[in-house]
């Protein structure tokens, strides 16, 4: 059965901020046959470009550690072939829940309800 092997060099997110080491790891994964290379913890376009130039496999970039002003077009231009948001959307949702809970607890306010998506709109999105 065909499959795609994605190899992750996680040293950047575990306190080893060493791009040379990250690139060596990715190159070793490439030599071992990895189809896609992934280094969570890249923070800017220069780091993305360094990784892309150093390997000849598609590079996945996760947005969670990137400067939030970086766009999809910029990542594509830098050579990223696969872009993911990881858990960012769930953390954004949780941040909204926490803000609403704090507003109710600290101020007795339900003003956060103005920002809710309507049930009809949800129905259209989920085709119910």
C-alpha cells in the first residue's frame, strides 16, 4: 500500500535552537528515504529558505511558531510545499472561550455573544 513518510526534526521546539543541527537531521531523514521533511519551530522566512535550499524534498512548515504577519504567498515563494496550522485553530477557539468565561466571571457580561456565528450560518457551512 502506498504511503508518504514525513520526517520531523523537532529539536527547535525542544530547546535546541540550532539551524545547522536541524538541517543535518533533515538531510539524514532525506538520505533514509523520507518523502516530506518537517522542522516545527521555524520562525521566519529566512529559516524556511535555509531549510528548503538545504534539501531536495518537499518541506512542510507549521505556522504556530512563525511570525504571524507571514502570508501563504510568502511561504510558497520561500519554497514551502506543505503548510499546516497545527493546533492553532483549536487554541484560537479556546482563547475565545477563556475570554468569554473571564467576561462572565469578572464583569457578569454576556457581550461576547455579539461575536457568535449564527445557527443558520453554521447550518449552511455544515449543510444541515
